C-alpha cells in the first residue's frame, strides 16, 4: 500500500492507520474480557449480545488498519495522509466517491459478520 489516495483502495496514511489499529486492539481486549466474564459468571445468552459492540469495534479497527481504508471517510468522501488525525481532504470525483463507498460497505459488513461470529461463539460456550 502506498501513502497516496487511491479510490476504493487506500484513503488513510500512517497516523490514521495507527489510530485504527489502536481501536482494533481496544475492541479485541474488551471482547476477550467480556467473553471471559460471560462464561465464568454464566451470564444468560440474551445479555451476551453486548459482545457485539466491542467485537465489531475491534474488527472494524483491524480491518481499516490492515486495508489502509477508513470506512467513515469512504462514506463521507474524505481522505487523510497527514501527520495527524484531525485534518482531512475532500474527494470531489463522483466515480471515486462511489468506489470509496463500496469499499466502506465491504468493511462494515465484514466487521458486522465478525461481531456476529463472536456472539455465536459466546452464546454456545
């Protein structure tokens, strides 16, 4: 992956990637902690649905970091390759925005599927 905007491929640089990776780590740690608490304390299955939140957050963070693509930026037509996470630039070309939106949807669906898989595992244990 390069550090230049590529529609539907890459819309974030190193600073944003670090931020997404941190989100992935936090989500994964919270998922493991919740899983252990749920299993050890025999929490009823309906309450185990709460694992969807950190599992989805972790999955989204890792997917975005690994793919060098921010789903929120993709949906909003933005990109950022700066040294901080506070600035961004606009994508003006409609074809590029459509490519970015498709990639964002793939990331969001993938994150949701991973979160559901985490719940299913938590529910059957």
